[in-house]
């Protein structure tokens, strides 16, 4: 169980680095072209980040621990 949670947290760190980098890139591209469609890729990435944050640190960990106990 601890290995699973640690693996999910490492994946969260990796994805958050990608999320921050891509959001900076999308924002700079938006500043260049001034179209809101340039920020559209951030919508699904935000949902993915929210899922992995819940999996790594949120209530999903408690739900999984409840299943194994």
C-alpha cells in the first residue's frame, strides 16, 4: 500500500512539472496570438491534475486504505 501511494505521488510530481511547463507555454502562446483557443489544452490537463492530486494526497487514498483494511 505504501509503495502504491509513493508511486502515485511520484507520478503526481512528474505530471505537475509537465502541467506547469505547458501552462507557461500556453500562456506565452496566448500572449502572442491573443486567441482564447490557445488556452484550451489546459482544461483537460487541469482535470487530470485534479484526479492525480486526489489520488496522491486527497480522500482517494483514504478510500483505498479502507478497502485494504
